[in-house]
């Protein structure tokens, strides 16, 4: 495993970490025993950073991570998120009473006295223009309820605004072969401010595994079934906002340039790690075999300049117009 500094937190985290959305919910059926096996596999292979949220399975993934920490002696850093429990999900809901209540709930689920890292969970854009919200987070740090805080964003605009606040330590943003815009300006600015970057949705909801086809069927509880057009939350969360058929077409071209020693999923993850501004990628895994395939990426060699250029060409030809100026 390789490790990179996470902003100014003092932590060094595994370049391939673990995203726990899939083991919480919204990805079809999941088995807690199998999920724990995948989590244990990750720790045993050197993963020390796990990302979750209070709404993943209504606390289900937080509780699984609490169990994981009990089962292992080495340091395990857990980042959770708050805000999406609001109904309606409005900027006014990001107030002291609600944020404190969300933090208290996560502390209980994770069976800890202090959260390692709390991230605002894709709040409305106007939240980033409310300094008082970040003042509340500063107070929660002073009270000992949080060690650090950051944000999870939908748009580059939000990321750039968030890092103006001096105590924002991390930004979680969608970055993958189908979502390249963050690398243009945001990465440069984040590096200047020593802000950690967590690359989320690194496999474009499974599109970049190369295992999906036009005949793939998704369960009714899978967001890839119910959120294709943003019916439940931002459509950019599902297949990175790319039209499914177009994504499959682009994947076929990516398969042609995928190094023979890698699966397509590994190729996609290794591509992300080519950007030194990125601290880690956080792919999900429901099974130990998926976790192991993801984690092996840390051992793989760098991609050639020619391969990187070809990936960019496929993006420019197939994907750019669908996503680049939206997020």
C-alpha cells in the first residue's frame, strides 16, 4: 500500500481507501457479514481510511465501521458526512441545532467521543456562502466533537468556494475518467492551500469496471435504477452524469487501451492516482474480492503519457459535452 498526506491533518492515508455507500444502501441487496469481510480484507491489505455518511443505510455503514474498529488494533480513520438527513434539504437546515444533532448521532453510531473527519454532505450551493456554517464546525472542533472537517461537493464551483475557509481540511469530489474538470483549476488551488482531495465515485457507478452491458438489470433499491435522471438526488451521482449508452460506448474504447496487466476497474483507479493533488480514491466494495481488486492498484506501475493522452481524447470525443460544464 502507498500513502499520501491528507491535507494539513497530519494523517497519511492509503491511496486506495474504502467508500462505504454500497455497504449501507442504495446499491441493491447487501449482506452485513459479507460487508464486514470486505472491510477486514481492506484493513489487512493496508487500508486505513474509510468514508461513510449518516444516511448510508440510515446509519448502517457507520455501525459496521464501529465494529471494524473494535476488531482491529491499528489506527483506522473514519470520515463521515452530515446534512442529507434534512427534509427538506435546504440551506437554512445547516444550523447549529441540526448539525450538532447529526454529529451526536454519528458519534453514537461510530461508538466514539470524537469524529475523525466530518464532511458537509453535498449541501445546497448557498451554504458555501454562509460563513456562519463553518463557524459552527469550528465550534464543534473546539468542543472536541470533531478533529477535523471538510466538504463533499457536487460542483467545482463549490469546491473552490469551500477551500476559502481556512479550516476546511478536505474536499471530496467526483473525479474519474468521465469527470475530468476538477483537474483543470481546482487541483492547483487545493495544492496551494494544502487541502486533501478524496476522489469519489471513482468507477462512475460501476460503468468503469467494464462489467456492465446494455442488458444489465438493477434492483429497484439501486440508485442506478431509480436516479438515472436525478429523480432522488443530483443526477451526477449516478454514472457520473453520463448517459448510460454513451458511457458503455466510451468504455469499449477504454478497454482497447487498458494495459493487459490490469482490469478496467484497476486502470480507472490507477488513472486517478496519476494526479498528485489527489490524496486517495474511495471505491466501494460489497465483497472481499472487490476490495482486493481495488486495493491491488496501489502496487501497479504508472501509466504512460501516451495512455493518459488517449484517455483524455476519449473523454473529449465522447463525454466532455455531457458533463464538463455542469459539474
